[in-house]
């Protein structure tokens, strides 16, 4: 049974043309090809790097396109509230890594949790996905608090050229597992 107080979200996948326009910070051009209304947050400085990487990825590894970052869409409000998705399709070991970011105007309203649950549900439904990975910067208290509410296991650390030091968390998803409160 779903919780009526939690936001209802979906991830709206974007085509390569829209990803390219976002990577260039061109909201008007991106809007012309996007299936939903985009927000200024999606072309803010903190978002451009994601879109640059995803635009290139969509061309170089098109099999990743249905998995990668898209618009986090609030079904109730009918608006873009952030971005979310996987970094790529499952790798050879069945690992999929999540990524999400909520527009500052919509933080502390349950959208990050809703995105995480949506991604977790998708990973559990995909036979090729066996492990869900989340990487979080040690200073990101909000994301750490969220990840700690799920049965993720800390498996190590990594250095990300864009985000710096990250703690690696993993959760098996190949079978029924516990869900968050």
C-alpha cells in the first residue's frame, strides 16, 4: 500500500537532442524536444556536468539511454523537481549505480526518498540488476541520512573527479528484500 503523504514521482527519460541542449545550458532548445516542462534548475551550474556526461553517453552507449538520468517529475504538482536515474545500464556484475538531485526549491519534501524508492523498485524488477549502488560524499548529511534508512552496506570509498571523496554503499536487489519505512 502506498503512502498518500509521499510524493508521487516518475523519471522522464530524455532523448539525445534534449540531453545535448541541457548540456549546453540551452533551456529553450531543450524544452523544444522535451516531453515535459523543464525548469531552470536543470540548466543551473550544478546540473550542467551531469547533462554533459549523459549527452555523450547517449551517443556512445545508446543501450544506456533508458537507464540514465532524466527529469524527476512530480506527478501531483505537474512539475520538474530535479533529476534522477542510473549512471548506466547494469554492468557485467549486475551493478547499477543511482544518482539523484532535487532542486533546492523542492528539498525537504520527500522527493529524494521518492526518487530512491523508484530507482530501487526498478532495479528489483530488472532481471539483469543484482546490486544497487549509491555513492555519497561524506559531507552530504541529507543523502547519508537517507541511505542509512535502507539496508545498504558500506563497501568502501572512491574518488570521483567531479564530486571528490565518496562512500560506496551497496544493496542486493536480486530477490525480495526489505523496504524502507
